[in-house]
C-alpha cells in the first residue's frame, strides 16, 4: 500500500509489514518516517538491526547472503537499506525478491531519495507497494507551511498565533528542520505549554532582543516617512546579520496595517478585516501619510523583494530591501509602469 507520513502511525499500529520503502528529499519527514518504523520494529522484538549502504560498487550478494542466513542469536532482524540515489541498478531483482519472498523473521526498511517517474513505476517499487508499505515524502509547499507549523506545535502541546506562525515560515524559508528547531526553542522559552498562545513577540525574542525591537523601529520609521532614521536602522540591522526575510516581514506587516486602515476609511467600517492578525496597528504619523502613499505599488514591490530574498528572482536581497524601505519612507518614488524603485 501507499501511505502518507501522516497516515503511517495508524498503519503501524495495525501491525508490521515485511517491507517498507521511504522515498523523498524532505530530510525531516523522511527521517521521522524511518524512525517510526524502527521504533515499531524494536517494540515487536526486531532487535538485530543491520544497515546496508547502497552505493556504487555495492555487492548485492552480501544482501542475498544475509537474507538467506540465520541470525546468530535467532533474533528477529531489521534490514535497513540506505540508497540515496533511488536507483538500485543491478540490485533491482534482489529488492523485488526481498518484497515478494521476504526472509522469515526479517523486516526490511529501504530509505531512498526522491524517485523519478520512471523509477517509481519500476517492478521493484510496485512489488514493495503490493507486498508492503511505500511512504513517498513530499516537501510542504509555502501555502501549507503555516498550517503544518501550527499542527506541529499542537502535537508538542503548544498553541501558536497565525502571525507568529507566518513569521517563523518567513524566517525558515521552507526548511522543515529549521522550523522544528524554532518550535523546540519556543517551547523552552514558554514552558507552560497550552496555557498561553505563542505570539510574535516571543518569536522575535528567540532571535535576540536587538532584532526584536529594531525591525519594528525600522518599519515604523519608514511608515512615518522618516527616511533618515529608517536608513540608519536598516544599516544597523545589516551589520548585525539580521536576516532580510525578517526585515521584509516587518515592512510588509506595516504596509498591511496601512492598507487595512485605508480600506476601513474608504468603507467607513470599524471592522479589522480577515488579515488583521498579520498586520500592524499604524501609528498616527503613518496614518497622516496614508493618502499620499502608493500602497498598491509598494505591495507589488514587496512581492518582488520577497522573490529576490528567496532566490526566485534575480537581484541582491539587501539592495531590494533598501529600495523598498526608501520607497516606503518617501525617499524614492515607485514608477507606475513597473512598480520598481526609480531614482
């Protein structure tokens, strides 16, 4: 059968299969899936674990011999095959036989990288899917990351506010292992578990007090039109090694707050809007500029900066951040044709 990493614990609780295949290039999820299988095998008495590294020049006769021989102490055995390339080449027949005719008292765990379409349709993969369990691991896309993070926090008996989850996502840039480490750090900073949700302040505290205050000061200075102060703070953040993604998050948060304030004024509404938890509450100095600010063009520009910071568009991250900060502060004017910063 083919299951997702989320379904694996339920499948393992129903009993062990003779062979498992974990494939994918998301290290955290693949490692956790393999760990769950190893733990279930140990609990069932498969204590004799043997690891095979499938690399160029590997002798498949070694695996065949191990499968045919008995354990020295007549213990149940776990064979773990680590095959980063996902291509067994001459060993495909051995894997197919391992799935179709598993040795007695042996569970096999094969851990590979991502399988391409051709390999995923190979006979040995189909045999494992038919006789055992295949767990393909896929990266969590950007849109699903905040939800994944909050579900992960809940499993750790923590609550995390949407804005705080979004900030972590911006900082880790899709790295699930880094996201897990951030949650573990937050659990140490807030040990009372589910009693109080984790907010933006606590997330910023975990990256250092100077960054916590300065990114807000930068965004507020830009929103207020104080270009000199905004530039000074930005240079300080750069010299301290603060991540561009964190600075961009603070600027976009301020822009969203101004956008929502302008929309409330236009609609004569007192409601905060669905995205309020990701937006700032603008200061009076910023609200005084609201009708002069080209918010639409600044939001387009911030989207482009986001792509530059993530390496999805050409350009230097710090130059892009500087251009957005200056345009926001009124030192530069975004052109209506391109939304980019002009002198």
